[in-house]
C-alpha cells in the first residue's frame, strides 16, 4: 500500500465551504446570554469545591470536574489582562478592522473574559488598565450584547 501511495501524484482541490447553522448554547450558556439580553448582568458560575468563578459560565469545573450550578453576578468592571489588535479583515470578526481584543479579568470572576475593546486609542491600551462593559441598547441574546469594554475613568 505504501508503495502505491508513493506512486500517486499529490492532488489538492481548493474549495470553500460556508455552513450556516444554529446550535443550542447549553443550559449555562443560555442563562448567561439571557441575563445579558434582559438584565445587562454578567453572570458567572462558581465551583463548590474550588470556589473558582467562571465567566462565561460552564456546566462542569475544568479543574475538579464538579457539576456547576451556583450562579453569581460578577461586576461589569474589570482589569485588562492582555490585548491584541487585528488589522486584517476576517469573516469571523464582528466589526471591521482595525479591532482591539482583550482578555478582561472581571471583578468577582477568576477566569479571563475575551471581548472587544472600544472608546480607546490603541496606543493607550495598557495591561492592568481598568475597563467597563458597554452594553448595546438593543440586545438580542448574544455575546455582542456587550458592545465592548471601554477604559474606566
Ligand atoms: Zn472545581
């Protein structure tokens, strides 16, 4: 078999697949998105064994595998852990570039929350800066119901 494969010419067919789809956000993801949409609240879920607060929430602790059901509201304010700027367009980006992304450690959470950064000159971005969520007026049950995080003060 290996000999026959070696005799074959490599042949590659370029292609593009667009696959529109919908999927269930899960119990934890559904409650998280509903709270964003209806109440402008960012909800986390706390591990009863580790006390780790996950945002976005998940149904199982990734450290100890405990079932997670203890919902806690976390702050809409946090600290920027890191950031990056995208200058190239991509179909997966929610807005036109250039775009600043950040990982925010929300007050009351233990995990990083990835989101867009806005209302800031990119050269003013600093690790450790305080930021706050800006919610859209019209919300649809999407992570983008938070428009972006802007610098505090
Ligand atoms: Zn745990």
